[in-house]
């Protein structure tokens, strides 16, 4: 999900600017988040996953979020 947000604006530093104006993008991100939660928490046998604890969810969000500031630094490297 964080990669989708990062990829939304390749040249812009502020990838959140105008995000709420693009209703299709917000819908896709929302549906992706909901389906990821459903798959991990409730479709364990089908998807071969194990439900996560709250600490594990927070850790996963933190690791995913780290891609945002890393992308900001990478976009500032002149090419």
C-alpha cells in the first residue's frame, strides 16, 4: 500500500498532495487495505496465513511506512 502511494507521484516529494481529489485511487487503496486485513485475519487456511497480533500489525505498518521517507531521500538525489 505504501509503495502504491509512493508511486503515485514519481517526481513530487509530497506524494499526499491532492490524494483526496483522486477518488479512484483512494477507493483502490481502501479496498486493498480491507482485503489484506480480511485475507490475513480470516482466510488463514485458504491463503496459508496466520492472524497477526496488534503489535505485529503495528510493526508491519511501521516497516511499510519507512518506504515513504526513504523515497523522499531518493527523490532528492540529482540524476
